[in-house]
């Protein structure tokens, strides 16, 4: 499956904004967020690019939160059995800082 990076870059305006959106949304998917497009792997970075391409998500430039139709996408929630650390990185069972 091809990743539509060029189209996403056009939609976001610059590579730094694209990197911010992809990183934040991917983190949401990794911590239990639901994908907004059909996908085989909901935790894939490709899913984020396809959400962007289909205009399902965008970054609020003031709050730096990922939004869908002007409303913030669900907050980050650790997966069952994982702890959320200060920096927002979830550790799995048995992993240490």
C-alpha cells in the first residue's frame, strides 16, 4: 500500500506541520485511538496518512491538538496493562523507564 506523503504535505502546508500531525495521531492510535478510515492495521502509520488524505483529521494550530470536524479527537488513554509516563509514552508490562 502506498503512503500519500506528497498529497498530505500539500494539505498541511509544510513538513514540520505534517510531522507534528503524524506523530501525534500515530501516538493516539498506538494508545488505543480508533482509526477513522478502513484499515488492516489500526496501529499503522499508513493509517494516519490515509486519514489526512481523506480529510478526516487536521491539526488545530492554536491548541496543537488533532481534530475531526473542529472537535478534538479522543485524548490519549493507555492500553490495558500499560502505564502512561510523564512524557506521554506508554510502557508495556515489564518495561522500565
